[in-house]
C-alpha cells in the first residue's frame, strides 16, 4: 500500500484540484437541474450579505456565516452568484490543501493517502449533495464543505503521528477546523468534538488539545470583534428555534432508519464490525475511537437532506491505516483478523462507490451540459443573472395567468385535510406546487406590480421561501428569515402578506397563517388572482410595520 510516494500523491492531488476547478469555472455560470427553491434561499442570503446584512443579527438562519461568507467575498469582487459560488469552492480547496498535505505526510502512506485527499477535495469541489442522480445542484453545499473539514479533524484525532508531525500543527488543524464547523453548521461540531478530544487524551497529546482550544477561541474572539457579542446569542436563538420547531423536525428519514433501514444497514454493520475486529486485534484504542465516532456519523447523516452517509468515504481509509498494527497471527473464528479487516474495508468502499462517483463526476457533468437546455432562475438582476435552471423545471410558463393554477403547473392535490386552512372565513384547499416555482415567482411579481404594489412594499410570504423580492423591485422584509424554519421572524416589519393558492409546502403556509392569526394581525385583502391572495397587514399596537 505504500508503493506510491507522498510526493507523487501531493502532485496528483494538486492536479486534481486544478482540473476540477477548471471544470467548475470554465462554464462562466451555474447550471442546475434541481432544488431551485433551495437555490433561491441561498441567493436570498447571499444578496442580503452582499448588501451588508449579517446572518442571525439581521435575519434568521440556523446555517452559520462561513457557509456563505466565501461566496460573498467574490460577489464583492464583482462576480455574480453563480461564478462567485464556483470560485468560493476553489478557494476553500486551496485553503485546505496545506492541511491535507500535512495530514497525509504525517500519518498516511501511498494509496490510502491518495484516497483521503481525493475524498476531501471531491466533497469540496462537487456540484451535487450526494445520491446517484445524474444531475447538478448546489443545494446544501455547506454540508459538503463541512464533511470535508470534518474529515480533517477526525483523522487528526483518530490516527497517531507516524513521522514529521507535531502537536502544534495537530492542535491548530483541530482548533481551526472545529471553529469552521461551528460557523458552517454546528451539527458537525457537536458530533465530532468529543471523539477528537478523546483521541488527543488517549495518546497523551495534551499540547495538541490545549492548542486546539486556544485556536478555536481565537476564531471566536475575531468573530466577536467583527460582529459583536450579540452575534452568538442571536446564533444560539436561531439554532434553538429550529430545534424546537415541529414544522420539519428532520429533513429525511428517521434516526432509526439512518442506522438500521435496508439502505443503511450494510454501512452500519461495516462500522460496528470494524470496531469489534480492531478491539479483538489488540487495537482497543482505535476501536474505542471508532465507536465514539459512530453516533456522530449517524447523527449528521440524519440531520442532512438526502441522508447520504458520506462518512463511508473516510472510515475504510482509517481502518486501512490501522492494518499494519494488527498482528499477522491474530485470529478470530479461524480467520486472520487482518484478512477480516481487509474484507470489511473492501465492502465499505464498495458501498460508497456509487455516491462518490456521482460527486466526482458532477463538475465535468456541469461543464458538458448544454446551456440551451437551461433558462434563467431569476432574470433581471446582475447579482444573480448567471444562475440557470433546467427548462424541465421551468415548464408551462406560457400558461400562467391564462389557466387555473392546477392546470398551468404540475401540482400535488391532497385528499386529506393536511395543509387546508380557513383564512378570513374562506377555506384554502390542500394543494402544493411541484415544479415551475421560478416561473410562478415571476408571474406573481408581474401581478403585484401590475396591481400597483410599489417597491416600498415589504411582502411576507406564507410559504417555505420568501424570495419573491428577488424577482421584482422590492426589498426583503427586515429581520425576516429567507426560509420558514418554524418562526415568524420579521413579521412586524412586513406591510403585506402574500398567500399562495398552491404553495411549495402546505405545512409552511398553514403554520404561517395560524401564527399570524394568533398575533391578532388584521388582514385587509387588496389583490386576488388565480395565483395568490394579497393582504395589507394592520399590526396590533406595539407591532406596527417599520
């Protein structure tokens, strides 16, 4: 396994990063096949930050500032959202390159080192969240970035230094890595901080542990100096709001299914088998650390949309690096433990191949996609005019305004009462939109402006996303969340309420309208068509719109 020199590995990884970066940047924009509502949510946040707003302080989101700040840097340099996002991914890969090279030089050998580097950079430079669909998407880009950083800190905590390493470097990587995770998506910090700290303690790397804490605190101090102490309280409030909300308690299957359902059981079995075999082979410390990592692997997978077990990219490499420490004559059930661990590694690799290939292919898939098959996601603003959506998701645009919405768009109509609600003595039926969201947003905006709604209107949308302002002359509602996470943040600053007749998420519409009713807001209808009902809001005393 060590017949490939680390110097050659470093060169190969640099070439990989450069080639994948070329694939990303050469198109001159961003073309996606799906998750357009998520992308609008992303654009919403990026444009607000480009205008000077700070997440948590100026608008509600449970996603950390570093999920967006690298993109905003390039927007401020003059790039539109699509190219800025691509450039941000390249920047992150380059910034993490020294840490990757340090880890493989100090802990890994040959093909394992190459596999580790390829896994990290593939996660960073991909254009799909996971799965096996032959499509591109930037939805949940921050999950990929966070997994890549998590791979670095987990490896530093799990594998002991073999050569040319230092507690100082280990501590800096762990401390900065966990600070980055906390400021991208705190789930990763919570999942892996204790296992990595345990790894340092078991190996008596006390200096590394102290350095990691100091490094993390320095990042926290810098953020505090830039954004103020209130930033942390606001961030915590946003996280608690989402944790307490039952609007969408988790973005996929249940926690139990992530561990034991048919789609995940083989991976879970590989992980538990590796723990047992390592302990039987005299590698009790490695087995214990892998066991303590398991809950975090499952938890993060459960928390992420798509529930892709990206940890399967890392675990086989960690196990393989422990093989030389397993005695050649160690036997279990008349099988050599080394051979049993090798089989476990091979099986785990086989499980993750489809998802990994999809991640790795996505930049090339994007480069080879035909621009003629895409249309603008939200035309008319230079800040995000280089983001395009597959026309299959923009269909039926020519019928908007001429036909009833249920005929103009593919919709899902429910036979039960989920999402149905009474508004001002009128029953709004259970109906939700499945595709054509950008076209609908454009049609809504046209109807608003044709109806005399001016740019001074601040429109709160009773739906999953409130990105209607991106399509017209409006500004976002101050303090409002770009996504409905189970709160009515900013409602008091809104002048109007838009109620879509076919929202993208029924439960979001119902939650919003019930919350507004509970606050005693008076709704005066000012516009109605086959797309939405628009109300002017009269807030109760003490909650007037600003």
